[in-house]
C-alpha cells in the first residue's frame, strides 16, 4: 500500500494542486487518512525488497482518486475518478515510470491493482440525496432496487451534483447512463452484481460500450507505463461475460506491447475453489487470489485445526485445470489490507500462547506458502512482525514511523520495536526467514514450478508432507511439516534411496523402502532425492465416474499404475470430441486423484472424451470414453 510504505517526497502529501477533488486528506495521526507514502518512497526501498527475495511488487491502486468522500479518505486508491494519470498523493506519471524502470533494472516486476466494477462515488439519487449530494435527513443508505423493480418502473433518478459533473476521465464515465443506478449492495444475491459497492458508482459492465471503454482504458495503461501485470479488484461483482472478453483482450494486447509474460489475477473474495475456479475457467482470467489457501492455512497454523484441511485444499486443485491455466498460477497469501494480518489472526485466535510460539507460527505458515504450489504473496509489514488490530484500516500500518496511536500500541512479533519506529529492518527474524525461503525457491526450479503431489498425512500427529517435482528434472523435493507443539517422527514410503536436507537438521534415513525423519515442534524440512523418479510403466486408464457439480461435470479416472509406485508421475490429458470429429483440449492433470471438469452445457448425451495418459518418460496410453447420462445436482 504505497501511502503506508515510504514517504519519498513530502511535497506531494496533500495531493493535487490542479484538481480540487483529488486534494487534501493528509492526517498522519488518523488511521483513515493519507500518510504520505509515494512512488519515490517505494523506489528508494527497492533494495530492501530485493534483498528479501521479492521478485514482483503489487501496489494497491495508484490512479487519481476522489481524495475525500463521506468522511472517508482514499489512501487505499480504490475511489478512482481519473483512469489516465497517477494520483498526485503518490507522485507523477514520471515518478511511476521511474519506479517501473528502476524495478526492472533490478529484475523485479510491477503489478497494478485495477478496477472495472466501479468508480468513485459521484452519482447521487434524487430519492436519497439533496441537490448538493448530501444524504437526505433520516437516511443512511439508498436501498437496493431489484431488477424486477427496475423492470416495473420503480427506479432511482440519478444525477451528478453540479460541482462534480465533469470530474471523471475519460469523459464518458461522467454519464450516468453507463451505470446500474440501483442503490447500495448488501453483497447478497443479484445486488452483489448490480448494487453500489459501499456507495461507489457501479458500472453497467453488461453494456458493450462500458466493456470496450474499460478495455481501452487498460490498454492505454499498458501502452504508457508497461506494467508486468494486473490484480483486478472486486471480480465477483462483475458479470462473467465481461471477464470472458476483458481478460483475453488485455493479455493479447500486453503481448503486442512486448510483455510476453504479462499476468492477471483477480480478487474473488470466497474460499470455495468451486467458486474461485469459475473465473479462471469459464471467466478466462489467468488466475485469482487463492482465498481457499488463506482460509486453510489460517485454520491450521493460526487456529490449530486438523492438518487434513491442507490436504483437502490441494485435493481440490483439479477445479482450476483447463486448457491454459492451472492451480500453480494462483496467488497464495496469508492476510491482506482488507481482512487483516497473520499476526492479528494469531493474537486473536491463540492469545494465550507465548511470543516465541506466535513468531514461530508466522514463520511456519510463511514457509508453507513459499513451498506449496502457487505464487507466494507477502503483505508489506508482515516481514517485520506487524500485527494490527483487525481488518481494513486496522491492518494498514506505516513502515516509516507512525503517529497513529492505535498502531503504535501494538506488540509486534519478533521485535521490541513498535510502528512508531522505522521498520525497514533486514535483521528481523521474519525478514531473514522469508529471504531464506525465497533463495531456496530461486535455486530449485521444482520449488517454484514443480508439480505439487501429496505424500503423507497424519492428522493425529499433526504432520503433512508433499512433493514438488519438475516434470523435466523428475527429482523429488520432499517437504515435510510438523504443525504440532511436540517433536515427531515422520515415516512415509520412499521414492529414492537417499534424501539430502536442503532445510532441516539432518538428512532423511531410508530403510526397507521407508523414509524417516525427526522434526522439532512447529517446524518443517525440505529434502532433495538422490536420484530421479522411477517411471510407472502402466499407462492404462479407466473411467471411474461422472458427477454433476453446479455448471460442470467432474469426470474421474483410475490409472493402472497409481498403486505401483510411491510417487507415480503422470500427465492425464482430457479432450472433448466435437461434432466434426476434432478434439478440444479440456484440461491436463498431474496429481491423483485424476479428474477433469467439463462445462455441463457443452456436454450432450453420448458425448465422447479422449483421455491420454503419459508417464512423462515416453510411454502413452489413449482411451476414448462415452460419457453416461448424469442427473443434475440437487
């Protein structure tokens, strides 16, 4: 969050000198207000991030905002009025370009946080507001009007107060016809899509003119600034057809602009993989933030729940497999600027444990995030033990010395400092741990991009193990976690005769086909196998069943060689037979239990699929199955 990271230029702390709507809001004693952080400040701290092993920076929105509205402040950047320039509180377009150039020179990427769902709150309703935009006496919100009400003629009368009629850029955004104008959402049912998000002007994203306009806006951003990717806000509050057009258009344009590895990930605030994955499959976005990962990790590491929760998380990864994306593109995280920090969750849910255990639980959960499939995301300040007092503004402390009393009275993890101090400390135990985890990932491709395969689970003992395997290298990297507060001995079937510790106190011993290690309380170890995996020779496949799930069919398979090897390595490719006899790739799956999800609306009675099984060592098996009729889910 740039406003809270580092203040490199105090001259811009009060925002725009040209646009009154983007001016003011500075109060360094208020957790709600602007604090002065900016692009120059972030550029000054690139080495701090690089030395921690950070390879990309996702900034909360930086385009020009309505600085103050309804008693709140836009330090977070989500109240945009101008989609063509940076907010003056954060600097100038030149400052932003300088930051991106400097980051690229250090081998780091820059991601913009973007918004298509809404703009700042400018449009008012005559039924709720006075002519100057103030809420009418006795009202605290504009009740949502449903689609049925609108169809029956029961609508709001939108207007823009005279002083704000031309504040949005591009100019088409000033016209109320491009918005839903149905009142405030309660985040349930249809109003989650059509209502105003906490009063913000909800764009009519079904309108093809709005779709084209938003695509043009972000093409212009790519063309001018050359960021490396986008995080998209409030994705679940926009209709699916919008994403089906927006994502591919932006990805194609980024490639045309010479950014071949441009990445997009959306915010879908839901821990259910069946919900999250709809936006990467049906919705055509490359990835989403993995709220399922956050929920599962918090349950185990911060609440002491059964470690099986973590296995279930990865068992559901097949939801994400399609022709062009999979779960390893997801963004893993442990907390954020909306929900709060790991340190807060630990303090809230394990208040009685001692400070050393709180620190260790944070380190252990971060290790799990760095070593699992997906891309790890660190929320700024977590590497300095920030705890916060809750969600939203209570989790947005300054890295530079704070004057907010409710921040400065917090006890941080792993340090005697408070947020009243400068907190760019490279000796903090969390910072040094994250730097070590990042270095391990950097040095071993399998830990970054390898297949994630379940290896061991003992809920009673509190232990879990998984393998990371690069399909080309085919060496097992075995990762073992002890989530218990007592020492444990872990045994599991060995896939090699020797395992060398990359992190951990000792190498694993292998006797009679069993690998064995001892782990201290709340610890983990990483081992590298001494030889490549033995390929499974059986590449046969059987159809195990078909189940209807919401708008999808899950097709499950049983492979002949699954039980012959402690770590079977397969690629299972599912293709759908089209009417003309050609085949369309549906998904590739690399982990048991093997399955694929097909769009139910595209599957007709008697449909055929072709399943190709490869052992990744040259052997293939192919079967064609006719799908049975399946009853719709109840």
